[in-house]
C-alpha cells in the first residue's frame, strides 16, 4: 500500500490564475464563481436518476463472523502468514459466519479448515474483534468479526484454495503480509498477533 514540490517564482508580482485538476488529471483554470454557481444548480438534476434507483433500507440485521490469522515459522525462523485473495483481488484472512451452536473459536478453526484444507492447527488467543456495517440491497448489515491467532501444524505446504470466492492462497513473510492485507482492522490485529507469536518464539523474525 511521490509527491512533487511546487516551485514558486518570486521574479514577478503577477498572480497566476488558480488551477484545479479535472477528471482526466489535467490542470485546468478554476471556473469563475458565477459559473460554479450555475453548475451547482444543474449537477443535482444529472444525478437524480441514480438517486431514485437506489432502494431504501427496509431492515437492519446483525451478523457475526470469525476467522484466524494463521501463521507458521519457516526453517529460517521467519514468521509466515496464510492469506487468501478474493474475487476483487483483495488479500484477507480465512473467515466465515458463525453457525448455530458454535462458539467463535470453533468457527475460526472450521473456516480455516474448510477454506484452506489445512487439517492440523492450534487455536490460540482471541486477538480482538472488528465491527462495521455495509449495505446489501435494501438491508443494512451490522457485522461483528472475531479474529483469533492460529498456529498451523502438520503439513502446512498442503494448503490450497477450496472456496469459489478465492482467486489465490499462499504463505507470505509477515512483513509482506502486513503490506498486502486489504483491511486496516485486520492489519491492526496482525500486529497484536505478532507480539503474541514473539512471546512464544522470541527469535522469530518478520522477514528474511
């Protein structure tokens, strides 16, 4: 997840016309106030079609998911994290909805097994939770996501993408995984998990 310094010419008292960047990334002179006023009156009319088509929210529902920051320590002593890439090319962690009768730690283990085919693991501490909301057609979804630290065991090289939503899956050095992860809340909890991992394995590194 360069900036250019603007050079100010002090050789002349002439003040250049203000410019702004248009949709195509080109610098164009800023419009006069009266022109801007005229545009502000007409632009809402252009967008009214999109406003009318958007369905009204009819209900709000609460949903709970759970997942894991799955890690291993390779032969070089580097911490690696298992990430999955979704259909929009965003890298995330294995996770899914909590089913009736499950506690969140059970869900995290089940989802990791179902989505990655990793069979042996140890679920450690609950790292935290994230709450957010999003719109699903005319429903407002209030989501709570629990995240656990999970240590991969056994044949960790046998992981594979199982669920259709995945485009790819793989192990990444911790420093790389931190850069790839698409969600700030998960990134924050990865750092909490790093502290826990180092408490168990003081010599573990985040990159080669």
